[in-house]
């Protein structure tokens, strides 16, 4: 697989950043605060990658839309109440991104986060200069729609045949299938290898840092 790709698009939460457990806790707390059914841990993990509005709609389909909006707002307050830093990246991720950029790869992020949240996270982890561009759920269609990838590919002028999507959830890999680009799954986040393999990734890795030995 050497020299097959020019562009690597990463998901953020659960792929580059060790944040899945915190996301689940914040979702459960927000639901409980408004007296809603509290999602089980795996159910909450299953929606990670979607926009938060879409995620809460999936988790709480029978709850009034106004209450769901309040749950979304409470989730945001809880999630961003925790300061993050470069230490929240999975071990070796910062060095991996540096190496990939040095080796000439275009790097991008496609995430279900809002653009304001991603901007804060990128600044806090100190990786802003490593990415060419990003796409968030409030800027374009939410995963698993192909539009995030389509826009990144168009902006950077890279062919889909030379593009790789790396993510930890079924929404990441389904988006890659929808966009007709290659993908690699990582099992450090929302979903297991057995689940991710159903979406035809080239590989399933324990951590994204294993990319260095492959590409």
C-alpha cells in the first residue's frame, strides 16, 4: 500500500482523541438531567460520529423536540466543561501527524463535531498547522453522507483514488463507502473490529499510529 495515497482524512473523536468515554458520560448526564431515558453505554457509543442533534434524535426518538434541543445544549455545556490538551490525543498521534505531513501527505479532519468545538479542540491540542482543511457537521451534511469527503477532495484537488478515510465508527466507514474512497478502521474508539469490517476497510488497526508502518 506504499505511495497509494496523497490525502488522509481523519475522524476526530475516538480516532485521534481519546474522548469516547467522556462523550458517553455527557450524553447520559444530559438525558438524566431532563428526565429522559438514559441511553445504555453501547447505544451512546453507536451514535458517535453523527451530529449531536442527529445523535440525540436517534437516542431519544420519543422525546419532545424542545426537550431534545435542551439535551443537546446540556451535552455541549458538559462536554466543553472539561479542558483538553495534547495529552488527550492517543499516544503517538501528534508525532504521527507530524511525520505524515513531513512525508508530503495532505491531512484533513471530517467530524460530527460543530466547527466551533473542533476549533477549540484543535487549538487545545496544538495541531492546527498539521491539517490542510476540516469539515464539521454544521458546515455540510452529517455523516454518513459523502458530502464531507467530497468537499475536502474538491477543495484540495486530490482524486478520490488517492484519498484515504481513517475512522473508528461505522458512520466514518459508511461515509467512505458512500464517497467511494478507501478506508481504514481503528478500534480505539466507538466500534469493534468485527463491526467495522462489515464496511470493507482496507485494514482494522488498534490505533491510528499503526498507519506509519503501512503507508
